[in-house]
C-alpha cells in the first residue's frame, strides 16, 4: 500500500513506516481518509481486519501488524528470548559448583588411594590439598618443572 505522507509504496510494515513519520495509526487514519486506505489494501490479507468496524484499541494486534508477524511467531520469539535468559544464569552457576565439587571429589578419591607411604609427591594442587586436609599429610616443599608438591605424614612430624 501507498504512504499518503511520502508516497512510498510498500507491502510490509506499513504502520511501522507510518510511525516513522511520527504518527500513530489512529492519527494517520483520521488525517487521511480510511476509504482510500482500504481500497489500497484490497488485495492483501489485511482487508478482513481492516473492515471490522467496532475494533477498539488493541495494542497486541497493532504490535503484530507493526512487525508484520503472527501471534504464533511472537510467542516463539518470546519463548526463546525468555528461556535463553533464564537458563544459562542458573546452569552456569550450577556448572561451576558441580565442577568444583567434582574436582574436589576426584582429588580426594585419588589422595585416599595414594595415602599410606611416609612420603608422597603429586603434581596436582587439588590432590596435595586433599592429602593435607583429609589424609593427614603436610607439604614439606614445592618444586617446579613440573610443579610438584612433596608431602609427609603428619604423625612423623610429631615424632621428630
Ligand atoms: Zn511515508
């Protein structure tokens, strides 16, 4: 249909375009005869809606028309938008917690398997921590290349 303000012809986003002139749909229709508008529209699907006379202000319908989408499409967009926003927040925090817990768990598990000898070495900080906290060892020194924690049984230290 043709814009009565600037004369531009378009098939989609007409009311959105009208808005760009700073007019609402109501203002546009009041200013330019609605007869002219409906004639222009005759061949499009909009005709039926256009001709319903009792139509009151329907912001949702206007919105759909403005973006030239159906209600189902709008719903799809909102579903996607809202689920995108909600889930990553939750699962990101969950993943971090799970990761920390899993790392600590497996380190503790390995530390318990290693525990026994008077002296131990490990290249894993988490295992060194687990040996210290859970298995009764203490770190005697840390060497590099590769970084290695040397641990000793605490019970031996007491006797020293
Ligand atoms: Zn225009």
